[in-house]
C-alpha cells in the first residue's frame, strides 16, 4: 500500500539570544538579536538590517541550561534566508526567517 510520509517539525516560541552574520559576503555586520520562534527547520527573528532573501547566514543560538543540561549552550547553524517580512511600523524592524541547512555539533564546555 503506497503511503505518504509527512514530516512534522517541532516548534518552540522562545526568546533566545542569537548572533548572526553573512557566511561569505560582508553584506551584514554581525549583530545580536532575540529569536522569537525556533523550530527544527529554522528560526525567525527581527532585525533593523537589510537582509536579502537567499543570503547564506551563520547563526549562533545561546540555548538555556534547562534545555541543553550539561551540553554546550551555544549552537551554530548555517542557513539560508527563506523570507523577509517588511519593516514593522511598531519597532522599525524586519522579520527574517532562516531555514537551517546544517549545523556544527556543539561541544560541552
């Protein structure tokens, strides 16, 4: 019986400090932000920088000890900017969604 396999991602809404920068082109300065939404597929955050869609970026997420236990607190991901929402009138920042492509295995400190 043929079937379709559907992958479900897990989504968390947390305020986690993150740093991000472009991987190859110096189009972005390294910046810190707070993530609003983390999933198994990517992360969403707000920034006042002009971030183009399709740009490869590296993200360093500072995870809480309650989640990682005795493991490494900073996780590094490389991803592609999947979508950018226009500037919000309230805070003057754009919403940026980054799709994870690969990550570096964190080492406990």
